[in-house]
C-alpha cells in the first residue's frame, strides 16, 4: 500500500501493480473481512475501521491471502463451503459465498479486478458441485468446459447413455455423484467429470452386445450364451440393455479373418455353413464353441465364406471333415421322450419324474430351440437310487397293486406315485427295498394274499 501511494513501481505483490491506491484499499478490506475465520453478518460494514487494532487485523488477513495467491483465496472459499454444507441454499453460489460473491461481480466488476474473479472461477471449476445454470450470466462461457462436476443431463449427453443408465452406474458405485434436494423436493445430481472421461475411454475399447451381434451375424441371445466360452475379454455390464461389453479387437480379429476367406455366392453341395449349423444342427452349442475356438486358433480352417450371410454365419466348412471331427462326439443329453423309452414308461411319467426332481433335467439346444433333457449319467443315477414298483412286480411275477400293498404293510412308503406328485407310476428308494427280507430273496415269499 505504501509503495502504491508513493508511486513506486516495485512491489512484492505484482497483482496489485495495476490497482490505484483506492482500489487496493477496497480489495484489502474485502479480502480481510471475508478471510477472517469469524466475521459479522455484514462483514463489509466495519465499525471504527480507522482504529489501529481493527485495520491491523483486516490488513494482516488480506496480506496473508495475497502473499499465497491464489491458494490463500481458495482456502477461504473452501472454509465457506464447509460452513454452508447442509444449509438450505448450500447448492447455490450466493447461498455459499454470500456477500463476497455479490461484491466480486458487483462493486468489483472493473477490469482491474479480473485476476481476482479468475482465481474465484478457477476454484469453482475445480470444486463446485452445486447448481450451475447457463442463465448465470456472471460466469464466462469458458468456465463450462472446465467444470469438474456437471449435471446428470450433461453426463448423459457426453456418454450417449440415458439418465436411467447413469443412475444405475451411480448405484453401482462406478460414478461419483453429489446430490442436493431443494426445499420444494427437486433433486439435483452432479457427476464428477473425471469419472465420465474414464467411462468414455473404457467404452471406446469395447462394443455392446447389439453391435457385436450385428457385425458377427449371430443373434444376440445366442451370442450372449456363447461369449463366456469364446471371448475371454468379454465383461458383464450393468448398463440397461447392454449385458455384455465385448473388446473391439476381438470383433475386429474375426472380421479380418472373414475378409481373407474365399467368397462363394452359393453354398456348395459338399459344404455346410455356420448359419445352417446354428439353425439345424447337428452340433450342439458346446461343440459349436469348440469349433469356433479351433477356427479362431486356426486349428480347423473354413473352406470359404458365403457372401449372402453376415459375419460368422457365412463361414463354410467341408461337411465330411466337420462331421468327422466334431460330429462323432454325440451328446450325452437325451430328450424326455427318449428317457421314457429307456425307462419303459410313458412320456407323462418321465415328465412327472423330472418335475419331482427325481430325474435331473438340463437345458440343451436343439436346432433353434431350447429343450429339456436328461444326461445319461443322471439316468444312471436314477437307476441306482430308485426303482419302479412295476419293475419289482414284474421280477416277482406279481401284480403292482399287490407289491405296493405288501410294502405299505411293512411301512415302506414310496417317493412318487398317483398321490405323490401326480405320477402314474409308483417309485421307491432302492435302499428301502433292499432292507425288506422277503423282497431281498427274490422269491416273493410274503405270507400275504397277493
């Protein structure tokens, strides 16, 4: 101040060089009263400002702030933000910074104080997570591109996701957010810009399931089932409508491989396309995965590509070579009707046993459809654990009704039957029947009128 009053050009605070003594006095007063940890309700109205003890306190605080500019100002603004946290107007600039904010863009709007406002705007760009509308004409247009916290609508626009998808990522703790609810009940959500950039950079390396399905020519539902076995880099996604994120490199690798194959306008009579395999078999999805992994590793090469099919669906294979290598491994899963034949019962009995859980059912793909079936190991397990009353009666040369009555008299209860699960055949645990003496002999010497 003394140097400015005396007209000296040298000063330890270069920011003050362009200010007049009166402007410098006003700035010192503004910074000193708001920089104090405890200031009055209207801090710029200072009683006995000419008193030495009062002016000394104000000038000292201002000098400390200017000596560490702009960190000193940012420290003061951070303190005011913490004091306003939780208050009704804590999401508005006037509600947090009060008279300092109004004075900065009001009585201190002269160009000589641009450097003060620039330091304030730097703090806002880095730390402000409250409301910030473009109707605020006090803030320069350049500030919007520097904000570290943006509204959820801006985040949705930058990422191409919907607000619902953004909210889902917040719930999954994949995005940091700041929420504020107004007295009227309106909720404002701000998203950290660094998290948005991370999300955008991650998404540029992956494609969604729909895009991969379109490029590779495999339906989304089927590709979703095959991905865990075909692409180690595929990641499950929490985004609504995008259950998988698939590496672009993996998709690009397939498109390059397809582009290098010989083109065929029609499918030769000795060949078979992957589209035909997907639609009509004879390979199930497990063997299809083995086939495609071998093709990717170049252990089994296609003979060409059908130009009328899209992507992988156009892969052409020599029919005999394909069946010889992959078709010999017959599926161990039997459809329910075939299980009924092996058990010697009607189909409705086999379905009832499956519904009761006595037969372990698995889902398998038959052509373009999914169906229920029973593996041969599960069928063997059923034979080991259970026995049909009809089979017992046949081995003894008796009627099923007589065998069931005799076992009931010996307190042997079935695990399935007409009254248990609506199964037309009565089924017992094999271990229960092995404990029956007259049945273990195999001669049926039970002293009951059969």
